[in-house]
């Protein structure tokens, strides 16, 4: 694991992740921790989950929660496809059905890890929001926020998704990018 600080020394140091930290999280081959102060009221470990790519982020998050003896908050944010967002695809009554489907998918994925970490209490949040925004909000009272990288091996395995980059730059807690 590579551990980096959260702020650079440039003119925008208070607003953005330092350039060294940005480069390391974007190009490192293994996990990267972006260290910043832990909020005083840290009550959980937070993890962002995309059902299409749940590994290794969930295993890392469960292990982190177990080590800290904290509950795990699993956040899955979803949004309408652009055509539906324009009012052309999903009736409002269908939102509950879609959200329920997302919740069921996340519950199934999390259940596999819960059996491996029975002492970790889990809270699942499925929200209609942009993933980065939802995770940054959830990081306000977290001891650690865990995100994955989008790549799946080869060159793409070295890249970081925009959600993970945004969370690493703006979270209120330390961030661990799991690969």
C-alpha cells in the first residue's frame, strides 16, 4: 500500500488534492491511502459499491471495519439514464421499483461478505444521487471511506475512475482506493 497526504503546497492547497497525491492514486498498481484527519465523531467505515465491480472494494472495507471495530456503511448511488432523466423513460411510480432492485442486488453482494465478517454490523444506503456526491456526504462522520478503481487489468487496471478521484480529493475522512 502507498500512503500519501491529502494536500499539496500550491495556491489551491485548501481546495484540491495535491498533484503528487493525484498522480499516485491514478497510477499506482496497488491500494493507495489518502490520509487526512479522521472526523472526531467517526462512527463507521464507508464503502462505495458498484454491483458490476464489487471486488476487491468490499473485502477491503469489511476488513477495515473489523479492524476498527466499527460498523460498515455500504453506499450505492444510482441515477436515471439520460433518456429517463429527460422524462421519456421511467414513470415516477417506477422509482421505488428501481431502487428496490438496486437494494436487493447490493444486499445479495454484501451478504456474501457478512458471512465472512459476522462481527461487522452493516447498514446499506441506496440513494438516488451521483456516486461521488453520495460518498463525500457519507464521509462526514466516517473513520475511513473505501472506494474502488474502475479498471479491470492491463492498462485500464491502472486507471482510476472519476468517482474515486473525486472522493479522494474531497472526502472528509481518510480514503482508501482498493485495487
